[in-house]
């Protein structure tokens, strides 16, 4: 530690010092014409320190800036450690802690070695007197209202027992001692810390009942445990509510995990929900659309209340060896059936509440079937068809000839249709006509008719009906179509553009015969008799299927002119009359043997 008079101290404070801007420690100082609190900090340029000789009484104060006035009464402050300056204010030292003199109780001034201080200097050396500057008190200074000036007129309270200890430089400051902890038995606001005991949430409420704390008894109603504050009862209630909330949360989480876990297990490994038995409810009609898969059928049945789940039906259908044979149509089933029972009943013809229109079937046969299915008197549907055919959805080109016997012929498309007893015959007929329009719309019949040399789309359907009626198998259809188109050609001099199909004569007669006498068939005058009239009949003679329609639109192109079936299972086609007559002879020989 550097002492005054023995060598240079530390260098003056520099702005690069990390404590730049620190206001210094709170000691009092007397500086001429400037308040130590309200003024701006003064920074002194770095100057070399002048050596001082002798004792304190004979030492000279260092000059700082040229032109700076010397401080009165030798009150220039020096730091203990190396003359370091803080914010331009030097700390004041008392009680022998620095080179400043002090005033005793009798008013005399002495230095730290007990020698008297005479006015402006030590040991008789006087300094020019300086005008005393009143102390400008700071509002935050606790002594701002007392220390008016340092001229001896005010007592120095640092020497009294009631005074605060004098401030010290930062280098000598010591940490303030921690306040002595109050005994727990005498504290009224004691609260255990995190490591002073278990939290009240987990504490046993019974322990509060044996509390012998005198402070808690002394508080009574006005203390923390009294009325208007949170006492033991409220503490227990709060703990109980917290436990209840936590329990409910845990139960909810556990229940949710259990539920979703069960659902996951059921969806992966459990059996699908299903009813038991052959049904407990009333009967219901379920319509299955054409081309429906097992899942679609299951959805229909579930919506109608027949089965409990789609998965159960799909599983039962897969387990049944004939499950894939369930056809489209209407089914009369019971509600709340097991999936296995529902599959078995749908495979039973008794449950099939449907009406099937077969390929090549005539309208008169279809009308009779509708009457039977709807439990109507015979001829009811035929009468409705005759009177209401214009309102059933026929296309504009359907009734193109005044000689047509039935405008609906060829438009009751072969398929399976729902026909429940509660339905009306016109409803069933509308479904059939709508299906025919849908199927015919797949082909541009008007354009095809022109390509084939036909007058309109109705003639295309008519050719398809002839192909369907005369052909035995689908393999016969394209050759049969070629026979029709070849006989219609103007160059046909074998039949003279007459089709000579027995099927047309049977249609107008409402019969299905093979053995018809030539005299009868050739002399019967009727537009539908192709033995009597050239060309096509006025309209279709039945309801052709899709294969017959496509054959009519695209024949095989062969020069086939004749056909005959000797055994009724296979059709033989020939191009010349001579070939045909040989086959006719075989047919007659076979018939005579039978």
C-alpha cells in the first residue's frame, strides 16, 4: 500500500476503467463552489504525482489541472489504495483513517498524531483562507438538513453513539452481517422452505390437530389462524379439493387410455359387433343394386336394421362358400338378424323379393310376372302398360311405327328389379324402361343405324331382338346378325328381301312353336309376319340383352344366308340354299326318329 510522502501512488482513474461512471462511495466532501451530489463528475487528466516530504503536517497537496484552485483547509481527499479517483470526487476520511484532521468535542482541531491544527495548515504553516461554501444538501442525504457547512458551526455526528458508521471506500467495504435468525418458537410468520419439511399438500392433516405452537394459540381470531384468514379448516379443505381434482384427472386419463386401448384391440383383434339368432324384428325389404360388393351390401343391411355391423356381414359372407352368389335385387329380410343368418336367407330364393326379366323375354310374359309378384289380378300390369306407356319414360324414337303392337316391347330391359307387394306396377315398369335407356345410351344408336343401312335406332333394337330370339348361344349372335343384314339387302334374290323368321310369326301369335306348316305361315297377313312382308317387323319382338345388341351393332361380316339347328343345342349356318337343304334333310330325319 502506497503512503503519502513515500512514493507515487496508482495512476489516476482512466475512462477505460470498468468502473467508469461510478459515482463513488457515499462519503462527504467539501469542494469549493460545487455540490458533491448534484454536480457532474470531474475527470482530471493524468498528471505525474509530486513527491511530498516530511510528516502529514508539512506535506504539500498535489496540483491537478493548471488554473484549478486549491481546496481550502487541506481537505483534498486521497484514496487509501493508490489515490484512485471515483467520478471526480475524492472520499472524505474520518477518525484517523486518512490525512484529514478531525474536531474533538471541545471544538479544537487536531491531526492524526495529536498535533493542533492551526487554521489553514499544520505546524504553523498557514494556507490562504478560502471562502466557505455552504453544503448543498441532497434530498436523498439523511444528513442533508444538518450539515450546513464544514466550518465547525455544526457538530459532527460521526463521533456520537447514534451516528451511522462513516462510509468507507469500496476497497475497505465488508459484507454486512446476515441478520440473526429469529427462533422458530418466537416467529409468527414462519413458513417452511423447500427443504425444511414436506409440502402441506402431502402432509398428514392429523398433525395439525396436535399443534402446540404458542404463537398460533396467541394469534387467536385476529391472527393468521383467526377469523378472516386462512386457518386449519381452510387448509384442510384446500388440500382435500386438490386431492379430489388430481384423483379425477387421473381417473379420466386412465379411463380414456382404457377405452381407446379397448377400441384399438377390438378393431385389430376383436370380433365385429353382431346380433344373435335369425331375427327378432319385423320384415323389411332391402334393395341391392347391381354390381354391389359385400361392403355395399353390408351397408344397405345395416341401414335397414338387419345386421349390426358391416364387418360382421362381410366376414359371414366370406365364410359362406356361396356368399359370392348373392345377386342384385330386392330381398325380404328380418330385422336384427345375425350376419350368418342374413347371408343364408339372401341365398334362399324365398327371400328374393325380386322380379327377373330374362334376355329375349316378351312383354306379355313380363306383365304376368309383375302381376304375380305384386299380388295383382291377371292383366292389371298389361292394362297399365297400354294406357300409361307415354308416361313411363320411353325415348322419342320408341313409338316410330303405327303398326307396333306394344310400344314398351324391347324397353323392359333384362335385369333383376325389386318388386314388393306395396309397389305399384307403373313403378316397376318405370324402373325397367329407365334401365333400358341407360343401356342404350352407351351406344350412339342413331349413328349406328345409318352405318348399318337402317332407318332409326328402333330398327337397331328390332334387329337385336331377332338375333336374341333366333340365336341359341352367344356365339350364334354375330352370324345371326349377318343373316339379317344379308337378307335385307336389295341384291338378295334367294328370299327376295324377306327375313322368313319363325320367331316373328310366333310373336304375333303369342306362341313358341318350331313345327309350323309352310302354308299357314306364308299366307298369314300381318306386318309382323316376315314370311308375308319384306324387311323388318314394325318393332322389336322381345327384350334383347347386351350381347345381342352388340352383335346387331357389329356383325361378323360373313355371307351367311341360312341357319338351322338340328339338335336344338347348336346352330349351323350356310351361305347357299343347297347347303341349307342338306341340313334340313338331316333335321327331318332326326325328327322322324324321335
